[in-house]
């Protein structure tokens, strides 16, 4: 594991944060009269409950929300359980994951810090023709460190934009982890349309280790999603996504999926969800099904 590379990626994340701070400090845009001035709130001076923005966690599905957790508050997002079935190049893989907590802490009114533990995992691969076991790994997965910085549209407005630099710290568990420090930048854009439709456009650039561990390559993720409240079901919301992942390493296949999910708002601080992701090409996992919860404190 290259800690020098981890340091470079961490400094990149800090640089994005510093640039955003400078931009915010010089922002002379007139405040929205419908939104209270929350610029003075921070980690040690929390946003009052009656001024908190709508709770919009990143889960379910793969797209990220543009909204940050309010300053001084904590959010927890986690799977209850997730199962993935893959079949590619004569190999069948079953993967299970449980309790992968993503903990978010509101630092300012427009930025939060996130640490995600990729939970307890088990992955087993078989020869599709003979059923012979090829590989098995079990243990706790990688850790992701992120900073979400909202540039505009955090509380209201027709458009919202955020940037999310991240670093992955590997667990080094065989099969479960590739043992490499990796990182990248995620940029979600939200379009809030009439009749409560929300369109999410997201792009992501990653620096990843290639399959034979000989070099690094650049990977590109793009996503478009649409969400809308379910008619006649109070507190329920449905969403669909088209997802793609492709990189500059010829040995790393392109991935295309169609994702569908629903969440159920129990109260303004608690949301349950379920989701199903379906592969659209041979290299993509055939199916992934999961359920989880998001809670704000």
C-alpha cells in the first residue's frame, strides 16, 4: 500500500476544500429570502432543528445527493444486507455484505466529512461449468474518506451542485480488497423540476489500480437518475438510474447497469430503503439486491 500516494490524494481533497472556502468567502450572491441565514453555524455551533434542510441521504442507488448534512449534526447510512450475483468469463460469484456504516459529520453549513466502512463481506467464486470453488474471501472491507462540498443549491433552488473528493484506504483482506490506496472526485448535479421530479446527473473520475497491479489507470463513471414521490403513498419515493463505468485499462471491462430503488420516510430524520441493480452487459453483475436505513441526529 502506497502511503505516499494516500498523502497526495489527501492533499488533493484538502486543496478542493480550501478553494471552495475561498470561493464561499468571496461569494456576494444575495441570500434567498425563503431560507434562513445559516452561515454562522458550524461543528461547535449546530444548526437548530427547525432550520435543518430536507433530509436527503446519498442512498439508495448509486448517485450522490448534492446536499450536505447540517452543521453540527451527524448522519448514519448503512445497508442491512446486500447480495450480488455475477457470472462472467465462466466464473460465477456470490457476494454478501452487511452493515457498511457511512458516518457523516456536518462541519459547516455547506461541507461535511464522511467516513464509510465497507462492512462485513463474504465473496465466493466458482467455475460456472463444474461448480469447483475458485476463490473465497471474508472480512471487513475498505474504508472510504470523503468530503462533500456543496457549491450551490444546498437548501433550495432549481439546481444544486456538489463536489466530493475521496480516498480509499484498503483493508488488505484477500479477495475482498485489492490492497491499494485509490481515490478520485465525484460531482453530482441535481435538477429540481416541477411536480417534484428530481433529475441527478453525476460524473466521477477515479485513479485505480489495474488488474495485474503493474500501473494505475483512470476510470470514468457517469450516471443519470430520476426520482419522484410515489402517488398515493405518503413518505415514499421511487428512483431509477442508468449507470456506466469505463476506464483506460483494457483489462478492466466496462460496466453498465439499470438501477431501481425506493425509500420510505418514517419521520424527518429516518428513512428506510430497498433497491435492485440489474446488469446491462455481460461484464456487469447480473443482479444486486439490498436494503438499508439512513438516520439523522
